[in-house]
């Protein structure tokens, strides 16, 4: 299917058993409703421009040759782009990537009714259906967007081609449109997603999903040429090649979410509003009709309620917001990212380094002036003369050059860098980069411990976002497994016996009793990454004191299990084998020592017993004499 369109994401089909949804949606009046949509989109234009500005500030794309051509830079000048914002964002990302990737499970499942139950199977299955090829890319992009702009979002979408029947799609900071004064995202009445599409995709939408062909043609032919800025150069994008913007509009009506498709160039919906259906269903008993009850009473038959599958239309917008840092700011748009925090520090370092390099280049140029100038007036340059090697001057000349820049400029740049690392909580980088000689092992250790605590706080905030994603996706996985749409926690049961008494083929089905338990879900990285890192740090700090004690082997195995859970069994096996060899060798040595001692003891006894008769014989001889 096309990238942004899934069958049930376009809208939904009305289930005959679902009677709670209103028959006449309030958004059916296009003229009135489209005015609200247009106002919301137009109000978001300022945020779109600010988003593009922040992206340019972070990437800091500079075309030196173009700037020289325009005269902004002189021929001997250059600029040194110091991408401080990008560096700070990438410094903070490894901790969150490790939180997402290093844990062997994506989520922790806890059953409040049975806290001691073994949940490894369902945790492993949930991880399997979530981690399809490329599953981590939307999370990486969303984290990068949140760090750059202050917040970003993922959309939960259906995709039955994947193991879990769903996927998370990265939205983009400027593509999720809502009221600028929003404080709680799910409290919005209207949320709009801007989706850039190509002409080919629009034509597919007409054929496959029933988009209004007339409105699609208006979108294709009604887009004006646009200009894009790349490397400070404006480029005109041809109309036939440019992408078109269409809008996926979500609005809340009577507690339910409606979804429709809209374009500025269209004069009606490209696809009319429908209730948002993400494939979740529940079983519902339908009582018999009065006629059926009366017939059963006459016949003396007891009727049982009929169970039907009912569609659960969505009551929440299918977006999960990730904020860079949680502060007392109430409005979502007021959350700031690294561009807001580092923009002017980056500008200062850009200016310092560029000025220093240009001053060095100019200081290497050799200049000359006559010792006995003939003319008067103000000094001036003569462009007709060039300093060339191997040629004589007809008059004596003074050769000189501009002074080299002071080294304090580099000190200022370094101090800015140290200040930046401290302000961005990279205290270990600050200690390592400081130029004085007073760094001690204790200081470096303290800096690393403080950095671990800071990373723990940042990652703990990230875990709130991951947990929300897991809770939202588990609702879909649980329903799909109950419906048999996906294979999840499957078990094998004996087949029905045949007429000849032979056993039938075993039946494979989802383990519904396990799936239906009231699971509570937590982000696994909290325990598997953050707590494991803190425990590993404490273990390494205690190791020098324990290394020489009888606990050394057990403690070392625990360190290996905590640091390398996948390889720890092999390490433990080899250590245990080595320990047994050492014990056997010690035992053999003790036995040999005991045997040698026994032999030496016997010889000593024999020597003592042999001397006694000799003494008695000497005594007897003396008495006879």
C-alpha cells in the first residue's frame, strides 16, 4: 500500500452491530467545517516557517563560493561552520537509543492479580511483533525532531502486512497541526496532519481508496511553482515534479474521532468524514428480538443470546507526542529544543573560528612598500605591481605582513566549548577538555557518576513516551490476537481423533487465557538499561574490595550477567570450569602433600624405632662389662 494510506486509516466501515455512533456526523457540512480547517492551517504557517529556520540553523549549510560571488565574502575570506546544535543533539541521543535498543525486551508485563507469574513468553511475543524490519527508524526521527524543535510525534497506523498488524509512522514537527494554545493534546477538537504526496500517489488513491477524482485533478493542476532554499541559493521547483500537500483531518464528534481528507485546492472533501477505525473489536451479546422470544416461549425453547463482533471506533487521536524536556510550560508549542538553547552560542563560536582562520590566512600574505616614497598624501595601494619570486626591485622596499591573531581567541573558543558541555549536562566532557593539569582520577570518576545520573533522568523522561507507545500498540495487538488476525502466544493443542481412532493433526491457536489477562505495561528500558547501568557502576566500584575475598568468583559472575546478559552463560561456564580445575588441582596438591608427609612420618618413626634397640644394646653391653 502507499506509504501514508492504509485501508482502515482512511476511515472505517459501519458495523451493523455498532449503534453508538451518530448517523449524521456534524462535519458533513463541508463549507462550514472547511473554514475552521483553513483557519487552523493558516495559523500554523508561522510555526512551519520557524521549523524550517531551526532546521537551517542546525544544519548550517554554507556555500562559500556563492557568498564570494555575491560579495558577502572577500576573495581571501572563508567561514568555518561550527555545528554546535547538531553536536549537542547527537551527544544526547546515545542514551535514549540504548534505552530503546539494548534491552532484550521492549516492554515489561505485570499481572496485578498474580505478581509472581512468569511473563517471559508474552513479553517476548510483544517484542517480536513490534520489532519488524525498520521499526526503530520512526523512533529515531521522532527523537531527533523533539531534540531539535522541542517536540515531535508518531502516528499509530494499521498495516496488516506486519507481524503485529500495525506500525508507528513519524509525523514531523511541522506536519502535525493543532490549536496553538493547546495544553493537552487529546483535548483538541481538530487535529490535522499535513502529508506531502506525489501525483502518482494521488492517482492511486483515486483508484484504490475512492478519492474524489475531480478534486484530485484540481490538486494536481492547481499547485503553483514553489521556491526552495538550499545552500543560500533559491531554486525553483517545477510544478510537474513538486509534491502536493493534502491533509488528513481528525475531528472529535460525540466522543468519537472522525477522519477525512482535504486539500486547499479542492471545493469539497477528497474523501468524506468517516469514523476512525483501527481494527479493534469486542464481543457483544445481542438479545433476541421480541418475535424470537415469543416464538421460543410458545415452543418451550430457551434462547441463548447471540454473540457478535462489534467495531470499537477510536475515541483518542492516534498520535503520541514526545517532548524534549518536561517543564512548567503549559502549552505544547512552548516546549523548546536545542536550537532555541544553543543558537547564539553556535553563532559566537562560528564567528570566533572564522575570524581566527581568516586572520591567520591574511597574516601569511607578504606585503611591500617603498622605503623612500616619492608621492605624498594618504597611503594607497598600487595594483600594477606584484611580488614575484626571482625578480629584482629598482627601489629599496620594506616587506611586512599583518600580525597573527592572538592565542586568546582560541582560549575563548575553548571556554565557550567547555561552558556548552557543562550547560548541556556533559560534565564528563567538560572535565576531559579542561586544559589545566589538576584533573584527578577522583574528579573524572565523579564527573562520570554525575553524567550517569543526568542520563538517567533524561532517559526516564523518554521512558514515559515509550510506555505510552507500548500501551497504545498493545490495545491493537491484544484485539488482533483475540480475533485471530495475527499469530501471538500460539500454543499447540491435540487434534480431533479420526473415525479409525487415529489422532488428528495438532491445532495451533493463540493462547487466549494468557492474552486476556489484565496486563499492566511498563517500558523495559527502565529496568533493563537504566537500573542495570546504575547497578553495574556500583559493582565496578566495589570490585577492588571484593576481588581478594571468597566472594570474588560469585561477584564477578554477577558483574558479567549484568553487563553482558547474552554472553554471561558462556563466561560463567568457563569460569566455573576453571574454578573446578583449580579446586581439583589444589586437592591433588593437598593429597600429594599429605602422602609425602605420611611417608616422611613413617621414615622418621622407623629411624626412631631403629635407634632405640641400639641404645638398649649399648646399655646391655655396658652392664655385662
